[in-house]
């Protein structure tokens, strides 16, 4: 379905981004990976799906590096047809204790990077009259949780940016939508599981159940594979008039 298309997924060396990159690659899209840590493993996983794969290590908190990445992708593949703004970090603390540099980093990586990548991707998408921008927000783009001020502010911002991006391109073949996962057991959440286990003196399994029990009636983690299939739907012909939604996949978290 996505043969001859190119998808750039930020923060795709791990977790949800890698899951989405693999789902798009299974549909035939060439992939530009981005993110830190192990690069060769994710590259090999994508290449094994029979598509072309490239990597750019832009730090998504740095606008000049984002610009360089977008140029690199255009030179390598012609243009970016699908942009998935996924890179993100978390920090948990009460507002009065929140480190100022952590606030700045979360806003830059989780929110501002999506603005930069989108503004640089849209002109070529408009010229081709086809494009998909998928912003990985969170249930925290729809509701709050204590001790996550920067993250919740950034993710509500991403949901707002999604609506404006959708509206500005509504009369074209370029759509923009947000995916709002609940708990997904990636390294980002494992750190919160570890912190809970240490704080309460409980096991890893008990800490996972405690996190789920607070928020998710299904008592199940959503998986990167499931989120990847939602991204595939947004890219499908049936998704072409889905514009500006913030679609939660959250085990019932925000239905309560
Ligand atoms: P993860 O830690 O597994 O992956 C994060 C990715 O972003 C990694 O590839 C990492 O290298 C990359 N990254 C971090 N800082 C970066 C930077 N400055 N520049 C470039 N890349 C950077 O986390 P994840 O859980 O897969 O999170 C992915 C996205 O999903 C984030 O936006 C997160 O907020 C969102 N999300 C996660 C959950 C969850 O439960 N895990 C829930 C809702 C939303």
C-alpha cells in the first residue's frame, strides 16, 4: 500500500517509534530512522522487511539539526511523504521541584520539534498533493496526571498543533492526526515502573499492575505493534478524510 513512499519517524530507534516504522515498512514504505542508542539493530530490522532504510541522528531539541535531517531525507529519497513526530522524553516531579532544564528539554523535544519537522515537510507534501503527518501525543494530550507538568503541557500542545496542521491543509491531500497512547511498556515507562517498585518496595510485576490499576481499566499495556497499525490506517485511502483527530488507544483511560 505504501510502496514508493518514504516515512521519516523521529525517535524510532526504540519503543513506539520503532513499532510504527516497522508497520509502515511492512506496507512497503522506505524509512528514515532517527534517535539515539543502538542504530544498527533497528536498521537491520527494517531492512529485513525489504525496504530501503536510512538513519539521521538529529537531536530533536536542536532546530538546525532537524533542518539538516529533513534535507538529508529529501536528498536520499526525493521527499518525505509520511512524517511521524514521535521523539519524546519524560520527567516526573511536582511543579515546585521541576528542574527548569528538564521543562525546557521536554517542551523542545516533545512539542517544538514537531513544529519544526512539520514546517519543513509540508511544502513538498503540498506540491505532491499527498502527505501524512502523524503526531504521537499521549492520553496526556487529553487529560492530566500529577507530577507530569511539562509532559502534559507539551502533549496538549501537540494535540493543538495537530488540529491547526489539519485545518491549514484540509483542502489538500495532506492530513494530520494524533495518536494518544495510554501505558505502553517501552524504556520510557519501564523507568516509571522501576521508580514505583523502588519507592514502594514492591516487585516489577506488582509495580506494573499498580501503574495500570491507577489509570487503565483494561489492565493491559497497549503495544507498539497496535499503535503501528493505527498509523497504517491514517496512511490508507480510507484515512484520507480523517483530519485533526486525537485518537486514544488507552485501555479505557480517558473514557472514565
Ligand atoms: P522510548 O524511550 O522507547 O523512545 C523514545 C525515542 O526517542 C528513542 O528512539 C530515543 O532515542 C528518542 N529520543 C529521545 N530524545 C531524543 C532527541 N533529543 N532527539 C532525537 N531522538 C530522541 O519511548 P516511547 O515510550 O517509545 O515514546 C515515544 C513517544 O510516545 C514519545 O513521544 C512519548 O511521549 C509517547 N508516549 C509514550 C507512552 C508510553 O506509555 N510509553 C504513552 C504515550 C505517549
